[in-house]
């Protein structure tokens, strides 16, 4: 019998997962969605042909529930679901900073929970989804979770103790690159290039560098050295980056992001 999957809170990330599952071969008859706003629900139904249900109907009828609401809304949602959720349902959380222990405390005893930290490139099928199983999650539950998230990018399993670090590195990671592109674009303008040309040059350089990192198997130091000629332009730029402490600033920034993730996980807003 096909497994029914419900996406609760179908915002941008939830819609990306829904679209990915459909493209990967899920039948729309096996997919359910919920949305807070009726107009959003109607738009999703029109776009994908999936059934819109209430949270309680999803809890009763779906084999797997993907909870894609904001972290601050999670406790309220769990209180709504708990009286109606059979303990054999798989619950997948896509909310940043919410530990599996919170779900296990509020849902029926023995409920399998898997925590996932996707990043925003899932919107273009280039995401990274970091997966950790709760105390009742089995290998089958982890495989099912990977099956759902693989159509929108890569997946990586880590112990839940590493989720805060993964959030700092991967969940927040795209923002660091956008920040760098923004700064480099401003530099290009300062050097005399029009904004649109500076933007195009930097974005293509970023794409090319990322593909080389992914496909070459080379260490980033070796790839950097291949661009760095003796007494050339690149080494002059790198000297300035080191002089201004860019490497140390990045490490400190990621530590700050990890610490904030820990605070959110412990309930400190």
C-alpha cells in the first residue's frame, strides 16, 4: 500500500518538498497539505492538484508528517496533533533549532521523529538537508526521510549533537555567500565596473568555483594555489584578506551562529 505523506505548513520550503516529491514520482493522491491561509491552500491545490486537509485530518490519515512550520509555532501545532496521532506515524521536523526531544515529550510515546535542517537552495533543487534521527527513529525512517528530501538536493546524516554546527555551516551558509557576493559587487563598482557586469562576473565565478570544488575532488587549498601566481594579482588580494582577519572573522561568525542555534534549541528566544 502506498505511503501517504502530509506537509503541514506549506510555505516556501514545504512547497519545494511537495514539488520535489511529485517530480520524483509520488502520486498526488498520496500527498496531503495544510496551509494557514485559505488563499494559499487554494493556490497550492490549483498548482499541484493535491488534497488540502486540516492538521488533525493529516495526523489521522498520513503515514508521514512533515512539519514545516516556523519554530515558534511548533509547540502549538504539536498540542493540536498529539491527541489524534497514532504512535507509528513518522514525524519529520524541518524547523530550525527544535530538538527531537521536544517532539517526543509532546507526542504519543514511541513516536519516531527525524529532525532535518534544509537550506534555502532546496528551492532550486540544490539544497543540503542535514538529517538526525530521534530515539525511536529506525533505519527505515531515516531512509524514508532521505527519499523525501533527495529530489531537492543532497542529504547528510549527522548525530543530533552536531545539528547546531550543521545549522551554522549549512542552514545559514547561503547567506554568507550572498554577503560575500554583495561585498564583491560593491568592490567591482569601486573598481569602475557597472553593477550588472560586476554581478554577472562574480556570480559566474562563484558557480564555476563551486562546481570545481564539487567535481574535482581537490582540496580547496590546491584549487586556490592554481589561481595564485607568484607576485600576481591573486596573492596580493589574499594578503589583504589575511591582513584584515577575514579567516578569523568567518570562524567567529560560524561559532556565533552555532551558539545562537543552541540558544534556540534550549528555548531562549
